[in-house]
């Protein structure tokens, strides 16, 4: 063995040992001549044979099963890359060919690399996709819940408004009832007071406008409080209204209106009566603003009593 | 152990390459076949380096997961599949050794005394690997102890030539010379094995 070959061998061996530290998967350095490449390969295989001096150890029973379960379950976490070996201040030994370089070699057939798609580890992506889908579903659910809640809130707000309106109406009704009750109490008191004066009202004329109508006027002793009830008055035609007049020496004083409801008595009352009232008249007018009776008389107090 | 003089039955290296290609194509059964074929050897290597069977088992799992995920990194121009697996295992084990600062190491003799545990699915080691092992052990035993020692320190402990020299209290040149001699002797003695791996 010549010195050149020995030297080449030595360099190659040392380079192979250094490559051992970098790892078999480390990127290849620049290609050397074929001899060096071959020697490198030879000594790499020598290193690969050394461990065969060691007795084999059979793996535990579940070892293979765990491995297969990992890869077949899709849980193939990328094997942790080996921790960076402590940095070694080792410069790659220059493997200088001692013989002239051979003619350019034909490209090495691509037998070492596999043109297969690397799918790599998929479980982190799958997990991320599952989480993203879960978050999307949760967002959609929350969105629909928000929409539903808004509708509920709007409906409840409407109900509150309705109930408030009802409450207001009820309060108004209560007030009206109170008022009516008071009014009725007053009327009752008026009607049953000791010095009340009563004046029935009858249709006017030989051909009365409302022959079946009638009324009764109650006047309190103070000649201020009064209460009138009219019955069987036909509803006034559209645009017309029944008007109550208290007749005084100064002339008739308009004191109230009613439209007439079929079958229902009409009531009018007040706490004031014009001074000097000496008569009561109901006429059918074209409007409520007339200052004096212009329409036909409908009812008049049957007797003119000195009631003031 | 009597040296084996006859040429061994040729290793079906193509099948190793084929299996690895199938692994790259995500065929689990191919990985299982490689596991059955080499797990015992790799585990023995891991245990030799780490001195701990549980640690070696973990390294074994890491190695095969690495193979599953990175089968396409195998370069047939750089090494055989067997050597590729062995050197990956060595790297992983050495890294773990350095990281975990495993202090207690079992010696080779205690490793050999430890009986195999549960039987592998294959039951008996591949015959060809058994023959290879016999030849390697025979040739390694023939190495002068000092040469074998530096080689084993470099391989199993991940020591650089300088570190071996420091630990052995030897000149660096001496360490290098012994290493080179050991490697050359093995290259010559295991010519048949190497030829089958190429």
C-alpha cells in the first residue's frame, strides 16, 4: 500500500469519524472524487458494523405495538430532532485527493432520494383544524344566541310597553271610575238631598220631534248643583247635536251637549247653574257653538218652577 | 467464538431499501418489518451507549418515529439502510447521554449477561444478522485491545479524538493512529460484509 493511498485512507477515516458526529442525515459536503467517495462509504459501513459486536436486546412486548399505534393513529409527532450536540471545534479534515481527479463522473443515478411526497406529521394541523372548526361552531352558536336574545329583549320591551299602556289605561279607568263614583255620589246626594227641586222634562209641541223622549232635572238647594237625566232620545243625525239651555232673564245659557244613545239614558250634571234660571230647554242644533237656540226644541221642563 | 470462514448468504439489501421506500410512502407494515429486523440490534446499541434499558427503549421509539417521518432523507449513496439506522440510533443515544448526563453505565460484560426479555415477534434474530454479528464480534476480538478501546470510546461514548486522548492520557497522534489502524483492519476483515451493504 503506497503512502498516497494510506494518507488518503487516513484522511477519509478521520473525515468519516467527524461525519459521525454531524450525523448521517447531515447535509453532504461538496462531492469529492470517486475514490474518496468510495472510501468514505466503505468506512461509514465499517462504523455501521461495529455495533454488531454488541448482543442484541429484544424490545419489550408492547414496544412495537406502541410505535404502530402512534403512526397508524395519525399521531406522528415529528420525532424530536436530536438536541444540538455540544459544539465541537472540529474543522472538517480536508480530504484532498492525492491522485489526479478522474474524468468527470456521470451523474450519480438518483437512487438515494425518494420522489415521494412528504406528508410529514399531520396531527398538529389536524388539531389546529379541529380547534378552528370548534371555535367557528361556537362563534356561530353564540351569534345565533345573541340574535335570539335580542329578539327576546325586543319582545319583552314591547310587552313592557303594552303593559305600561294597559296600566296607564287602567289608571285612567280607575280615575274615571273614581270620578264617576264621585259624580254618582254627588248625584245621589243631590237627588236625595233635603231641599232638592225636581223638574220633569217633556217633548215640546203637538208634534214633538222626539215624542218618546223624556227627562228629569234635579236642582240642589243651592240652586247651583244640578243633574239631568234624559231617556229615549234618538241619536242625533250626523252633524247635529242635542244642546241643553238654561233660560234666564238675560237669555238662554248653553249648559251642555249630548248626542243621544239608543236605549241608554243620557246624563248631564254640573256644579254651576246660571243665576236667575227660570227654565230648561233641550234643542237639536247644527253645531255645538251656537250662542242661542236655533234648532227645533226637543224637551222642555214640564212646569216652570221658580227654582232660583 | 469460532471465526466464520465461509461467505455468508448475501443480505437482501434491496429489501431494506424497498422497505424504506415503502415507509416513505407511509406504509406502516414496512416500518413494522424494519422494526422486526433491526430493533434488537438497535436496542442493544442504545443500551450499550446509555447503560439503561428504559432509556434505550425510548431512543428506539424515537429512531423509528424519525424513520417514519423522515424516510425520504435516506441517501443510498452515503450508507446502507442498516448503517443508516445504526448511526441514527447512535446519534440519538449519544445526544441523550450528553443531555441527561447518564452517570452509571453498564459495561459490555454486564450487557452480555443480561438475558433478553420478552421475545420479539420474530422470535429468533434474523439468521443473516446473526452471522454478521458473529463475524463482527470475531474480528473485533482480534483487534488489539488498545485499538478496540479507542474505537469503542469514539463510537459508544461519542468522544472526539482529542477527548479520547485526554481521558486516556495519550498523545492525540497515538489515539489517531490506533483509531486508523482499527478501522483499516476492520475494513479488510469485514470486506464481505461491506460488499453486501454497498
